[in-house]
C-alpha cells in the first residue's frame, strides 16, 4: 500500500473509528519514509510534516489521530541522520500502538464490571472500545442483551451487531427513529467518542439527542474512550471542527431545491454523561479532563 492510498481510505471511511484512523495514520508514516526520495534528514522531515498535515486534513474531527501524530513527532528534530530518524520514528509509532492496546484492555475490564447478568445495554453506531467491553463481559460468563441503533446514513450500527453476534452476544437491532424503543428497557448505555473537549463529547450524529433521552429516563450513559481523544486546544471560543459528509450519502440524486445537512458528529453535553471510562479509570467528566492534563502534559503544547 502507498501513503496516498491510506489518505484515500481515511477520507472514504474504508478506515474508520477514531482509534483505527489513528493507528493507520501513524503506521502510514513508515510508508512515507519508504517512498521518500530525499537525500538529507531535513528533506525527509519536510516530507513527514507534509504527510502529517495531509493526515490531519483527511478527517477534521479526529483529535485521537492528531494526538498520536503529535506524540510521534515530539522531539523529532533530535535525529540528525535518516537512519536514526527511521529507527526513532518506528519506536515512537510502536509506543503509540502499544498504548492503544493497553488502553483498550483496561477499558474493557472497567466497562465489563458495569454489566450484570440480565443487563440490557443500549449503544449507538460502532465503537471498537464498546465492542471490546461487551466481548469482555461475555468472556466473563455474563448473559446480557445489547440493543443497538443502525446509524444512518452509512449504517455503522450493522457492524456493531455483526461483530457482537460473531462473539455469541444477543443483539436487538433498531432503526434510528426507534431509539426510544431501543433504550426503553435498557439498564445502561455505552457510547464511544470521536472527540472529548472540556465542555462536550462528540460522537456519531444522533448521540446528543439520545443522551438527553437517556438522562430523562435515568439510564446512566458511560462514554468509553481512551484519553487520547481529548482535544486540549478546544476552548469556548474555539470549537471542535465537525466533519460534514457528502450529501449523496443521505440522498443520491436529490432534487436541487432540497438542502441536505449531513454532519458526521454531534455534541453530548457533560451533564448527560454519568462517567467517562478510559485507561485512567471511571471518572466524572470534570475529573477526567483534569486527569488527562496531568497525565499527558505534552498534549497541552502547541504543535
């Protein structure tokens, strides 16, 4: 595979999920080195920075990708020749991948502890982290049912249902407009996230209104996410950029007079969230934000 193919696959959702995009994004930097025709370390660095900018532009609402890239690029100018640059970059990339592996295993155990025999879990869209929690609960011998919604227009909910069925987990699948029925008898809700800011959590469109309904029905909502999805540079004045998808995904060959809105994500306000389950623990949103800043000070640097 070539670097340009990775960019294409990220843009077209062939590579999807915040963690999946981050993993493939940092791995693709090795492709840049392999394809490079630069003869100096400075030339290689210029190509790597250009590649980083292309990756970030491919999916706007992906702080996990940005944080992973910033981690890889930290102190990159300390390598004075191409050989050490390649070796150092490969090591940093491996550290990123190991972080994601460790985080997912820890989150899976913390989240599975919230599930009991007979629990009905509601979830929306597809989150590899949520799936890992449910698979871990199944591995522990717990019998439960998952209600999940389809997630129009690209139906990522089907991926969730298919993966769970493969693991022997009982699933009931609902259209998005039946979300009220899907969560009617639920005891708990697990959502993933694509971005976490000090004010809100961004997840697949629909998540915000579903979170409001969960709060009204007193069903606890847990955001299941590694902490690298935190965007330390978002403030009240500078909001997370929400990706707008193509109109044709919603309605191909629509009448010209019809204006189609197709945002990929929407915010969930912090008061609607019971806790955020991350590798840092099961924390209230405010404690989560404070703990991330203390645990990963490099995130706070301007890159």
